[in-house]
C-alpha cells in the first residue's frame, strides 16, 4: 500500500525501487503481496495505481515467486458530492465479478491467489457476496476467499456457506480488540489472520513523536486518524516509550518487539507490515527470531492491555466501516 498511497511515500516510489524491495522480500521467504484495487490517490486516475505498479514489479520478479492477495468491493472513484463519501463498498455478484476481472487485467495475471472482500457490504447479505466469489474460484480466477474487517458473527455466516481462507484484520499492540471474539472464532474455524498495520501505522516503531514530524508525508492518512490527534498523541507515546524500554533490555527495536508479539501467536497469524525500504524490511524480518517468554508477554499485556485502555482515539475517523459497525443484512 505504501508504494502507492496514504503515507506520503508514493511520491518517492519508482518501479525500480519497488522491484528491489519485493525481490529482496521474496529471496527471504516473504512471498505474499497484499494490495487492493483502490490503493492509490483517491480519485478516478488513482484507482488501480498499486496494481499497475505491481504489474511491472511482478513481471520483473517472477509470478512464480510471489502470491497476490487483492482486496475488492471498495470503490474510491465516486464523487463525494453524489454519495457523501469517496468510499463506497458493495458486495453484489456483478461488483464481485467486475472487481476481480479488473484486478486480473490490471495486474496482467490469470488468477488471484486470494481475493478479499475489503469491507463487509451493506447492500447484500455476506452469504451472497462470498457465493459470488466462490463462483470465480470454480472458474479458476481466484484460489482462496478472504474477508476484511468482519465481525465474528459475519465470519461464521460466511464460512458456513463457503470456505473462508483468511481474515485481513487490523491487529497490533495498540489494536487488540479482535482478540475478544474474532481471534477465537478464526482459531476454531481454522482461518488464518493476516494482521494489517501490525506496527500501528508506524507509531509502534517509536519514530513518530509529534504531528510536526517529518515522517508524515503529503496527504498522509495518519493526519486525519484520531490516534494521531494532538489531544491524544502524547498519551499514546507513554505506552510506546514503555515498550521501547522493554525492547532495549531484549536487544531489539521497539518495532521488532511489536512484530514478535504477533509472531508469537502462531503460524496462523501472519503480520503484514508495509515498507518501501530494504533496510526496514530487514529489520522486520529479524523480528521472526525474537522469542518471547511468559513473563515477556505478561509485561507486554501490562503496557498494552488487551482491553485497549492504554490507547486513546479510534483506529479510523469512520469506525462504522470496521467490524464494530457490521450490520450486514440477514439472508432471507
């Protein structure tokens, strides 16, 4: 995502720089590329920008070296004056087919390894959406089906109709709300969890100290995120600083400790930290070798309790699009 949108890094990305990072990742066993139809500037021209970039990157690295995970059913090309928002998600069969075909054509491939419903649709029952996607599995256009920001109840409903391979859900030390219901549900059903924003959009690296920090780029999503608001930023830094002190004792970076927490959950939990640099990629890779003992996990829980009490502010300015706002209509 960061290659093309939302963190101000897209302006510096070239096909050559992106290829270097992806190639290095693949050489070190990181083969899943997580993208979406809408990753790019939030306008008509920006739609598909990340897919167009990855088309060239994958052609260079080799399709057999990577797996492609693409989020669909989110359209950011809609004029705000018509809909009230530039984010429109639908899950009807026509949208599912159109979005998968768009991803395949734009990427220049004949099959997606995983197609993920980006947000739980509000227009049709989730059963209808995943059934439409399962038809594309039968046609060979998609190998596996995933959901994103789905509640435990919606996950169960979808999985009762078709096999759900994975859930892409925000999960990190400052976003532990999925541990109450969603994580146990996925464990029970044998569904993988791809943990997005496992470094708290960079906050858990300890490098973002103020709203004036140069790490924020132009059009940076974090500048409208409630958790980065000036009213709560310093409070949230208190917990990060405590984690940094623990990381120092363990001889790792604070970001590596945050990733190690997720790796410790088991092989079914796959953190997907984004990066645009090989240096940061290498730092993230090293987190796989950090062992956490029971007392380490207890200390982490004391700093960032599962209740979320240590973190101020919502994950998004529009929480109704997350699993907390799932009001998917029942299937008749």
